[in-house]
């Protein structure tokens, strides 16, 4: 034992942020105030509600300065923005009342389907430019999919239809990704039902469709992987060069009873007859500790963002609880002296 001072404990490496998409009914200032009070380091800002209007950001002088001032006032940073809703509309077919209800009026326009797709693509390009103006290098979102309506593959769907769907994705997204490249920004696609990449093998094929260009990667959100029987930790390891962002949303699989199906039976969220449901982070079946260890092993350095969703828990309680749970799993990494001691064994 010596009198030398012990080395400082290394700090955890990731900021913990709150995704604002589930809070778009509240003013941005109020969401920032709540997040700061709960101990979040920053926000993943959704381009919805009054949180971030991309058109205003580009056209109204001082708009982004106002966003920055709100963040500064509450001691928060922005690490990513998300444009899920416009991204959904780039490839979807059909375009219908569902899209009208989620899109900004300047994207919906007159509702002409192809016009909506083109304006949605323009908004994704705009997202890259606004992200760069904010000093952010990641935009999170969806892609939409021309072929998702055929997921059941019955009546029989020719392989050519699926091929054309991936080609449509490439044709529509490559010009968007060109703008991302120009701005030095990456797109983190959330692997999710209704998207071109919704499971493991569709993720592989989506990358192949665009020539594996670096501008396109993944937002790792394990919630929908769980009920599809996809290993979320294995996904991190296999796509380690494409994990551009992390969203934490938990899923609980209900015990098999011969009636509760994984497709949800068109039952509402929280209905106990469903085979699975979203729950607050740490209350479900996602192997969070293994996942965070895997993220460290691949060298992921980005934020850990809480996408809070639980039909059975008040969100003001759940979001506050979630940040504490995440921090409990983000323990400090081994110090250099610790590594050196073991390398000499």
C-alpha cells in the first residue's frame, strides 16, 4: 500500500437525453424545463409540435437562436434531431389520411400522393441542413416503405415486387443522402415495422440497396426487435459500423396463453390481451446491461436517448425514473492504469 493518491474514477462516457417526440403536445420550453429537472443532459429534438419547425429554422432569422437560448437556459445540449414523420412519407404507398394527420401542412400540401413524397424528401434534406446549423451530426428517423403492405406475402407477392420496393427506396433516398453527405451529417434509420428496414435481413438488404454508403446507418431501438425475436445485442455487434444513435424504449413480452399474439390483434396499447407492450425503461425484457456492454465494445460514443412510452405509467413519473435507470447501467469504464496492470500479467 502506498501513499500515492488513487487515480480519478473515469466518468461514464455517454450523455443521457430525452427524445421529445412523445412530448410534442407540450411547449418546447416546458419539455426542456422538465428534462433538466429530471437530470437529463440534453434532448433529441423532434421536428414536430413547436419543438423544431424545419421550415422556420431555415427561413426565419433568429429562430434557431431562440431554440439554443431555451436549451442554454435549462443547461441542456442537443445531440440529435429526429424527423420520423416526414421520413415515413418519403416511400410510403399508399399516402392517405394517416399521413395527413402526422405531417406539417407545408409537407401535406394538397394531399397529392407523389407531391407529398417529394415534399417529404425535401423536408429530410432540410433536416440535414438544419442539423448542421445546430452543430448536430445525426438525424434520426424513418424511411417509409412501398412494400410494407405486402409483409404477409399473401395473396402471393412476386419477388419482382419486393425488388422494386428496395429499388424505390434507393431511388428516393440516395438524393436525400447526397445532401447529408454535403452537410457532413448522418441519417440514423430506426428499424421498425412499416419501414424498408424493419428486422435483421431487411436491414441487410436496405444497406445493400444503397451501396452501403456511410451516410445511412441505424438508430438502435430494441423495442420492436424483441417481439420479432431479433437479438438486439447481436444486432449491435453485427451492424457495429452502422450504429449511429441509440434510443431506449423497453418492451415486455406477456406470458404465452394461447391467445395473445405478437402482432397485437389490432388491440390498443396497454390492453392486457396483447402479446407484448411498451413499458418504461427497465421494466421490460430488453437486456439493457448486455446491450450497453456491447455498445462500449464497438466504441459507440454517442448519446443514450430515452424514448419513453408506457400506456400503464404516468409519463412524468416514467421519464424521471428512466434517466436514473439508464445512469445505473452506464458505469465508468476501466481506467488506463487498470488495463495496464492486467496487460502485464
